[in-house]
C-alpha cells in the first residue's frame, strides 16, 4: 500500500475557498488513483492536521506524506506541520508548493486571461507572513516572475506585511512605471485576501491559482519525492 497523502491547507471561512481546496484534492485523487488522499487544515476549521495525523496507523517505513497546500514555507510549515508530525517518524512532510517555476506559468496564464498588457507593471500579491523564511520564498517567486514577464514586477501583500497591495499599486504609479498596473494573485483559492485585491486600485486583478492542472502536478510531485525519501 502506498503512503497516504495528506493535503494540508491553511483554512478559510470562504465556502468558495473551501470548495476550491477540495476540488484540488479531488483532482489529485484522480491523478493518483492508488493513493488515499486526505484533507487537513492548520487554522480556521477542520479537519485539523493533528487529528488527521492521529488517524493514520503507525507502520514501518513511510505511512503518510503531508503536502503543504501553501505557496511559501513559513510558520505553518515549520511550526504547525512540523509539530503535528514530530512524534511520528513514519510520517514525513513535503516542501511547500512554492517557489516553483510552474507556479509562474499559472500566474502568466491568469494574467493572459485577465487581458493584462505584456508591458504592464505586475504586483505579485501573496497573503503575507512575518516569517522570514516565507518572505524569502516570496522574494524568490518574484524573481521567477521577473524572468518571464516583460514589464516591471513588484510585491504587495494582502495582509500583515508592508507594502500592502494598495500601497504597492500606488508606488508603481508614483515611480512613473507603465500606466497599467495589474495585481497578480499569489493565493491558492478565493477568500477574504482575494477580495482585498479587488479593492486595491489596480487596473487588472487576476484570479487565484487554483484550479489548474499544474497545481496537481506540483502536489503529486511533492508527494512522490517525499514518499521515496
């Protein structure tokens, strides 16, 4: 029997956001039909990761892989997920979904869908985290986007960090960059953070990354690599 895949997201009060995460996991089940795929969350609602971990029988070797459905590795990866499996050597954690060049392909597709001119200033818009490891991952993602986008690329945060998405949009205009400013959502699913992007004054706002086949590929790849040790 192959190890269980536990897809662990942050959690959201948005029903649309919850449905999006569940749909992503359904797509992962379809891609890995011989794997038991379970959902878990570290905040807001259940099923809580600690409970899902406790439900996995102890076995020799790897019994389960926790795949963070998070776009950067910060507090939730290094504290919540690591803590939940600390007493379970048979359960391993895969890296976060980002940074990954495939995520930038999704961002580019969302920009195209939104009709963003290819010389526009793009503000990459993650949720935001005070964890420096998460910030480093976000900086790396921004660099990956700069490598494939023709116009300027900035970073603005939906919550908790500076510059906010609104400030990043204003700064782009103040610095005389191209008139068109687009907010590129670097969020997995709809929710309050995605809603804030629409209030930041950008000319264009893209949708969240999920659903997208490349996300399924990343999740499956993280699982396969971690399961093999």
